[in-house]
């Protein structure tokens, strides 16, 4: 079944089918590539190797993940409510538990008890209760295990976001989500403008590692796309802008510039709300491949996106092993050869480890998700 049939199934037949956007797997693969590349550059310094660049592409990658998570979760819930006239909250949370918890706790407990160890019991407790962004913000999580911080943010998001779907009136639901998004964005801006105030300084730091606004922006994007498609593609003023090919060109140029331009885009717009809105514009266009100017649905990109959760959580363990071996055995190579070996080993080995994790560990729990599926999404 291709994507057109999948989407038409939702809106014309109003019955459950498989929900899958192949291009979003490709975007997810690109996001995890940015995170791994950034961590390579960070950890190289710990082992005495020189950095190739200093650009916070890791947080850019995480922002993409947040937008994608907010978008996909919201889209699935909208479809479920439209088909069944309600959301099965128990099934929703069981699906999230089966997808997120196994590898999250494996990574956390491996890092706490085996390698690198050294974290406190209080840090472990906060992580167990899905608040790792708090000790992360305080520098209490070991760098090798730090990727779990964003998983905690997503789990916090899942606690309240589905509750919006208890609102019967769809317009009121959209207004409520938008209002909360605007409130959080304004609060963050106010806090950052008052760095000398102790309260607002701490608040700004917390909100920076909270990122719920980015997930909510993804949610708004899902609502826009859903009702655009449910309206048989008839455009209003907003969608005419969002789906315009020239707007897509500008969005992709901005996206690339944010990643590759170290001075202008990163220095001025790093982690800005503008970038997040650009990402959600790209996301909703990728969901309509017939009009998207760029496609990311190559099989290898889709595979990397499929195993991206494992890549994200496990790559530091592979990376540190590679750097340790490099430091012990080939530390006298020139910079070009050193980086070729580091990157050339880290990426394929990480994909291999993530693939094994997906096939032999995660897939067991993913199969159990079928028991709680109300709208089927391909993994």
C-alpha cells in the first residue's frame, strides 16, 4: 500500500489503516546524523584530538526530533479520534511505554552500573522518573549517557499533550494548543531577556532544556496538515504559503544554512524559533511527496530513520570505544587520516549496533504494540 492509498484511506473510507510517511524517516535519519557528528567533535577533545568544527548541530538535530515527535504523535491521535470518535489513552501510553522504555532503561542502567558509572543515586532517581533533563541541565549526567535527556522531555510531553484530545470542539483544541505554545515561547523570551534576575536566569536555563514548545509546534503542524488533506487539498491562505514551492526553497536554504554556516546562521539564529518553524514547514511538505521539492525516502535513509532511536541512545558507547582505540594505537596520524578513521568507524559501527538492537531487542517490544494499536503505524 503506498502513501496516497494510506492517506486516502483515512479521509475517504474512515477506517483504520497503516499510517506511514517514508520521507520523515529520512529526515529522522538526517537529524541523528547531526547529533552523532556533533558528539564526535565534542568527545574528540576529551581524547586530545582537534575539532573539525564548532557548531551546535547536535541541538539542531534534537530540535528536529522534537518537531517530528510532536507532529507524528498528534497526527496519529487526530486520525484515531476521527475514526473512533475518541482516543484510547491506555492504548496510547502502552504504545509509548513499549517503544521508549526498554532501550531507555537499558542505556540508563548500563551507563549507571557498567560504563561509565559515577552518577549519583539522586541523578539515577530523576532519570528513572523521566526527568533527566534536570540533572542534564545541572551537569550531573555523564556525557556518554547524556542523550537520554531529550527522551525525558518527550515523556513529559506525552503526559499532558494527549489530554488536549479530550476537548470535543476541534477549533477549541487547536486554540488551546496554540495558546500554550505561544505562552511558553513568550515566557522563554522574557526569561532570556532578564539574565541578571536569579529566578528568570534559572527559568531560562530550564526552559532551554524543556523544549515542549518545539513539540507543540510539531503538533500544530500535524493539525494543519490533517485538515488540509481532509479538505481534499483545498488551500486557504496559510496552506497556500506553507505548500508554496518557493517557500519550500527558502525553508531548505535556511535549513542548510543553519547547519553549515558557522557565523551568520548559527551565531544569530542558533536554536531560534524561526528554525523550528522552518522545520515544521519542511515536515508537512515531506508528507505530501507529490508536491515536495525534496524527497528523503531512499531505502538507506529510511533504514537509518527506522533504527535512529538506537543510534541516538547508543552511539556514544561506540564512539568512545573508537576514540579510546585510536588514542592508544594511532594517535600520531595527521588530522585528515585521523578524522577519516574516526568518522569511518563510528557511523557504520553505530548503525550496526543500532540495527542489532532493533532486530533482537526493540522489535520484541514493538511486536507487542500491535495489541494496543488503534491506528496502525509502520515501524
